[in-house]
């Protein structure tokens, strides 16, 4: 039997919902697998709703509302059109076919038109097959379980010895990262020297001597606080995450890569095989006649040599172990690190899961905030590369700036240096997907009629890499499906 | 039957590294491998991004040398957009970059190399750290060692916006002018930086060259790799960190090539080995001849010693005097791996002198810091290269007409030196591991064989006391542990597992 696609339809109360109702009363033929969600206006449909629908099993999503010009809330449907246009492009970058996400207009009386839209979407999605969000999302975790033999042992209930007396025992570890978080700690200067006085460092590969075996020899709970930076990209990094989770009473995700995947997460727009090809086969500089790829077990001088392998996707630390607290930023600023570490070490523990930086948007401290107009309208997009910038609000200049959706704490950061925010401190409390929220916010600024907003959306370069610069690995965006096995 | 020695993990390397020493039946080292088990995939995930995002995005390659990626990327964008930054922007970038080289080089010396040289290779481990160094060099220099990193890095942040990941570079220039207050601070600090670089060289001469043991190690065959050298030079053939041409000399010092960075593909190729994620570069015209030395081999070295060998002179006066001293002592070209440390200090002096010159440049205060380029007329390519502290760094981009990247190739310093590092580790292993006997001397020498190159993340540990901790496990043919030798690892800690033997 052919796959019957599951379609979620967000229908506006003023028009499309009425049209659907009439279509039902008129017994018009359209697939009954449609799950409808009534909203007051399509302008209420956040990109996060669409992504959540995919996450919960939808193979296709329809947003339907009043015709442009007929919106009961003036122009909510144009906001919806702009968001649809930008989000479709971002999804396409992640390997999600644009045909799975459709926007349509149907007035209250256009029952047949509505039915035709549903039929068209359903037909297209049926031809594409299931989206299989769960498999996409779980591939990497599955890899981690399959490829890392120690994992099951690690997820046993943590028992933990009683806390050892004396100075707090602290571990620093890096997974897929750049070393910038280590530099940020060292850049604390005097505060760093004071910190080292107050604790016993039991692991810090950048500076100290302890080996994996040393950590394994500690009792469970034998580390008071483990600060872990970096995404989880390779099997070995997952093993370290499990090990440190078992040994640490408090596990802190340190920096953007551990928090939301960081720029490493942009690799999730590609399959592992594409990553390997781009590094080891494609470049003109490569001389690799046998098309060798690292990561396979090889024999050398009569011995086996092996390497950890790529997971299907990069993951934030919280995807493989429970994280107690997060210190955000790429890298976290000295002020944020200092305050967070003081709080954790003093025993004045924040609520579990807390992100230890001010819960307020960056705009509140932006030196350009006074130049932000009451209502921003973007009638023309500008590019940093080819635009002369003035000292006013970047959004008002038609440049993407993630300040409205990004947590404070970096200061002085990009905006103080004359550059727009790229979101490394992550979203505010309660926002599940900061990239989706900022995509929504920016697309909603696009001005003009339906054709205008679509043209502006089409001209925006790289929406996935812009709005999810530091957070794609933690996003609701479905990952690119895996064709073969893991890299 | 063979045996193996596994050092896993070696710390103070970007990500995780391990060394495998493979022994023959007599227990002599047959071969050795330094494996780099790390891959994040920049060459793939930079594709599809807007070109102007690259200076920030590629800075994330390395939190230790983000300045180098930031400016290599800026140069690639200048080429892509055919943009010429105004004089002020170039001066400010150069000021920033020389501050960076200065702090990175000197801190490597004092925090990484220094402890070995000042405490002696057989000194008790607790003395082999920066505190031990300070005890030897005295309070005054000691205090300056601690304060100079902060001073240089604070200035870098004032110029580029952030310390770790700079944000100020754009095609055609930079995002903002220098504050007058920053200019004043640089002027005030510059003579102090020059003095510190000079005092460091003076201290090096006394501590290392005056010590018979180190002088012997410096000249030892175990620490020698005869290969080509590559580095950037200015129009007069003087050593340059930015905006020059690349010069390659053979092991005898004869020029093999002098080329614009955009022509790099004619000269450099990359090899893939299945046992490491790091690609290894070699000279295209010579071809890959394996891990071999000499004029016929395609291997070359970059970084401080490679640059000094490849340049005809330093670009500043005092540094040039120091360069001549180095080659008078070691011969030219110098192939002694430990001379990387010395060359690093000569370069740090050039960087400090350059900061001092630039600080007095009237262009530094100009508000004219960017020429905004026109949109691309069609698909374009751009190459940018700088000399990172560890060697030549190349960014090679192609973009479509919308300025979105379609191809990205990054060749980083540690790759150029990758094959030579393997030779160094093998030579050290073969020269030292005899009849299965391994002692503390082996550990120290194996460490020194690759530390001199300042492998990428080593510099991240600048601010901490440092000596590479090693545990070497000797296994019999049956896999049983025969001996464990450890240094700076508590005796009650169990031996590390042998990384090469597991999955």
C-alpha cells in the first residue's frame, strides 16, 4: 500500500478554516489525512510551529490564509508569506524538499480551491515519500550507541561516592572545538590565577598531565564540576562525554559548540561522506589517486592503526548526556565565565538546566539601540560585503543582525566592533529554537506586497547558515537524511 | 614478533593526538606515527555561506590563531572582490597581526619551550614550568612574562573587537577606525614590547647556547630534518608575515620557487594518509617521495625556521642582527629542529619592531578604513595567504555571482609541517628506542621532537606551567604490559590503555 502522507495544515480563522469547513460540508474530495490547526491569522504561524509539525511526524505542512489584501489583521498573511519563503529555502539547504511546505490563499467561499491545494500538496508529498524526521534526528545518536561500546555502561544510574573533602575537583575537557574556550579561560588573567588556587584541576589536556585512564580511575561523582566545551562530532567525543557525565556531580556545557553545536553544526547541512570528500578528495590540491579516506582501520608496519569516526551529524553536548548548566558564547566572555564559575563553585546553584548569562536580548545594550526605529521595515537587503555601513541599527539598514533574539553577555562583542550579531550566545530562556525565532523576526520585517517580500526572501543569501550560524545542531530543522552508513 | 609503544593521548595538541612507536623483533623502533584524530569539516560547511562571513567563520578553525585565519580570509576576500583596502586599513591590520605574532611566539617560548631550557631536561618535573622559569630568570623578567600577554591581547581586542574570535575584517578593509585612545596605548606600549623581545633573546642565548647539553642537542642528528623551506618574503626578499610572495628554497638554500600566493596550486599538493585526519603537503614539482629527507624529496618545513631559511633578511634592523647571529652559529640554511625556538624569538623581535614602526604611522589614525567593493560581476575566485605563527596559511575560495561560496580549500601551517613532524618523531624513536629499552630520556626527547614545531594547540597552553606529560607502555608480543614509564603522572594512576589496539 502506498504511503499515505501526514499533512498538518495551519488554517486562518478568517478565511482558510472556513473554506476547509465548506469543503467538508460540500463533501469535496480531498485527503482525509489532513490534521488542521486553527490559528487566528497565518501571521501567527511561527517557523518553529512548522518545524515542530515535521518533528512530530508530518510529512508535509500547509499554511493557508486569506488572499493578500483580505487579511483580517491587515497584512499578517504577508508576514506568513515572507517567513514561508525564507524557511523553505533554509529547509532546502538542509535537504528538505520545498514541495513539503506549501502556503496557499483561499477565501471563505473558495472550498474547491482549498481542496485543490490540499490535493496538490498531498500528491507531491506522496511522490516524495515519508520525511522520516525521527530517523534523521536519531541517526547520530544511534551511531554513538553502535560505535562506542562503552556507552551502555555509562547510562547506568549514577550512584556516586560522597563528595570528597577539600577543594572542589574541577575538570576541563574539549570535544570538537577550536581551543578558543581554553584561551578564554586563560584570558581571565588574575581571576584565572585565583580560580586555580581555589580548586584542584583533575583534567585539562591543554595544560595538565592527566590521561583518560586517570579520569576512569576516579570514583563516580569524583569530579565536582566538569566544564566541557566542543560539539560531539566523532565517536571518541561521545565516549568522553559519557565518561565525564559519570564522573562529574555537575556537568557544565561551556561555550557555543557544547551549548548548541556552534559552527561545527553547519556540517549537518551535509552528509558525513560529503564532508570527507570535500576534505580528502575534491580539492584541486589533493593528490589522492587511490581515493583514500582517513578513519578506516589500516595496517602500518605490521600493526593496526585506527581513528575515531564521524557521527551522522554533529550534536550539542546535551544531545548525548544530561547537562546541568550552560555557559554560552563563542567564546564565553570573561565576565560571564567569572560570574558563572563563582556561582557554581560557591554552591549557590542555579536551577537545573540554567543558562548562566543575562536573560535579556542583546539589543538592550547595543550602542546603536537609540537609532532603531519604532517599526523597522526592510525594503531592500544589503550585504556586508558590498555596502558602506553607517552607525545606525543594522536591521534598519537592511542587514541581518541576530541581536533581538540573542542573549546578552558578550559585551564588548561584535556590535561594539561595528559588526552585526551572529547569535553565538544563543536564545533567551524558553525559546526552543533561536534560529527559527530569528528567521521569523527578520522575515517579518520584509516590506511590500506579496511579490516584493518573496523577492526579498529569495535574495537573502544562506538563510540556514545565517539564522542558525551557531545553533543548527540544536535546531528543530530536520537533518539531511543519511544515504549510506556513517562516515 | 613486533611490539608497540603507545602514547595516548599526548596533550597540548589541537584536539587529541597520539604517538605509536612500532618496534621490530629486537625491540628497535621500526617506525612511528603521530596521529591527529580530529575532523570538523570546514571545507564542506563553508560552502553555501556568504563570502563576507568567512573571516569570522574560519576564525573558528582555531581559537589559538584566529587572527591568522581572520586575515588570510580577509585577503582572500580582497582578491575575490578585486578590492584594495585603503592604506589605513592595511596598517591597522598589520598592527593587529604583528601584535598577535609577538604574543603568540613569546608566550610559546616562555610557557612551553622555556621550561625545558631553563630547568634542564632532567630537572625534577615540578621545576619544569613557568614558575620554575621565573625563579631562574628573576622577579623583574618574570613579572613581565606574566603581564605581556595581557597587554598585547588587550590591544588586539581594542583593535579587532574581540580577543579570541576577531570580527573587524571585511572585503576592502575593516569595520571601524581605531580610537585615538587605542593609538595612544599602542604607542606607549610598543617600546616595551621591543625591549621584552630583546631581553628574551638575551635570556635564550645565556640559557641555551651557553649550556653544553643543549648545544649538543641542537646539533644532534636526531633533531635534524634536511628538507626544503618555505616562507613569505616582501619585494626585497625580506621576511614578511602579510602581503608578500612565497619563496621556497632547497635544503642547500637555493631558490626553487618564488610565487604569488594565488599560484600556490602550482607548487603545493596535499597527500591523504588513512591513519590521520591531517592532510600532509608536499612540493608538487618534486612529488610525494614518502617520509624522506633531502633535495629530491618533496618535503618542506614552514614556520619560524622555514621562514628564516627562505628569507634573505629580516624586515627590521635589530631582528636582522639576530638572524645573522643565528645562522653564524648554526649555518645556513639551518635544519636543526630545535632552532625553531630561536627563530621564533627572532621573529618576535621583528613583530615588536614592526608594531613600534606602525605605532608612529600617521595613517593609523585615519578614518578612511574601507573601500566598499562592487558586487561580483560573475563567479570569481580568491586566494589569501598569511604567515601564521606556525607557518604559511592559505585560504582559497570560489564564489558564485551572488557572493556565495561554492568551493573552499584551507591549507594550514600544521599540514605543511606534518610530514616533517613524522620524520622528527621517527628519528627520535629510531635513535633512542634500542633493544626495547625505554627510559625517561626517551620521553623527553620524543616530546622535544615535535614540540619545537609548536603544533597547533600547544600555544593554547601558553599561560600555564608546562611540560608534556607522557606515559609509555611497553607491551610484549602477547600484548602483556612489560613496563610502564611515566613522567608527571601520579604513580598510583593506572597506565593508559593502548589506543592503537582498540577500535
